[in-house]
C-alpha cells in the first residue's frame, strides 16, 4: 500500500496496492533453511527456481487477491 505523508502531516493513500508472495509455501514443519520461504523481497525471490509460479513477479494486486 502506498501512502504519502506531507510535512504538514496530511496523508494521501493510494487505494491500490499489492501483496508480495513467496516462491514456496510456508510450513511450520518445513526444516529447509531457505530464504525463499521466509523473505518475500523481490531481490531475494528472483533467484528462486519457482519465481513467478503463482503470480507474475511473485506479486498480486489487492483486486486479484479477492
């Protein structure tokens, strides 16, 4: 979600946003020591073999999430 706060403390909220996704499904039982499971940052995820498998660029809009 994007929010702009001015020096006068006015906040402007852009109504559209996106969700960042992991390349792998998280599981409490999963013992893999993989940053791909825990970090949704694009700089990390883009090196995963499953990058973009669920959604383009591992991102999904709020609208598509619904």
